[in-house]
């Protein structure tokens, strides 16, 4: 069982520095991705925080069939490959089916299993067989202690490079809540734990044909996670969330990216100093 996951020069877990995983929800264009990746790298370097760029070539789980799903897998992966070359950054992207895994693994350093697919055994095993790090989002319907069983499916494929991500639990209709105990429980299972501070604030289907959100709580949720002792912070960020083609209601406006990370780093440092 792993308590540390290595991704290039970055180590996640086992009391290593807090890792930032951030980028636009979905690849809307090359221009957007390159802009955010370049600026986010500058911010994280200034703060001395390890950084993994994230963006999805496809968003398969949308409220409406009319919603934007992406620019296409081939073009999306080409753009992610360019991010790696241009900025020397590891990249993370979602995979949605076994058929996608091999192609995505040729580019991505981290394969992410979306929350609604976190119990799909064959998808988890296929991701595991690539040898790439696998980040499993905790389903909105899952108890935190049950995520250990999903991680073990990846390990059964010969891959111990597994991380678990909290992204909220269903709390009635159109609402999610983050139970901070979940972060502790999943960490006790032995895997590095990430907090998704933006998806956790969604209001699924809360705006009729699309998902709503409560971005005003991104700062408090992220600060709380740092105090609990997360290994990484996951954020979706966009220069103008109101114009984003996916998750417009929850993405962090990019000009708030550095202020948020400064607060989170300060709290994480204080926790480490006092509690180790």
C-alpha cells in the first residue's frame, strides 16, 4: 500500500509539500490552456509549491445533452502534450472508458477517474495497468472508507501509484457537502488525499439544464482542508469563469489563484509546524 506517489520530480503524500493541481475544467482552446498553464506555473514557483496542470479533453458527465463536452480527444491530448513540452509540467486528465485509457496514458502523467465512475472495476484496472499515477475521485454517493476498495482495484493491476480525492457528498437534491472527517478517513487508508475545492461546491443540476455552484465558499473550504492536513489541493480555474464552457458556476477566477494559494500555504505551514 502506498503512502507516497511520485510524479516526475513531485512527491505527493508522506509529509511532502502540499501539491497544487489546477487548470480549466475542460480544454476550450489552445490559447486558454497555454495561458493558464504558464501563469499558474509562475504563481506556484513564486510560492514554492509543486504544480500539476489539469484539464480534461472531454467532459462526459454533463447535466444536459446540449452542454459542451470538449474539442475532441486527439486535439485535446495534443494541447496537453504541448503544455508538457512548453512548461515542463506534469499533466492530469480524466479518462471515461477503457477505450480512452491507452491514448490518454501516452500523454498524461496522472489519469483521473471521475467521481461517477469510481466503482468501475475494469476502468480502474485499465488505468492501473498503464503504470501512470491514478487519481480516483470519491463518488458523491460513496463513504470515504469504501474508497480503499477502489484503490485496491488499481493496485491489483500492479500499480500502487494511487491518490484519492474528496469532491463532496450528496446532501439532498442539488447540493453537496464536504465532510472533513472524510479527508482523515481516506488518509488513514494509506493513500495520499487531495481536496477538490471547486467541484465540492457544485449544486448538481441546480440551474435547470446545468450545474450551479457556490464559489464564494472556495476559500473557506480550501483553508479548512489545509488545516485538516490534505496532501494536495485541486482547483479548477479560469480567467473569466462566467464565460467558461463547463462548470462556469464553480471555477475560481484566476486573479484569485495566488491569494488563495498564499492563504492555504500559510495554514498548511502552521499545521506542519505545530502538529507535524
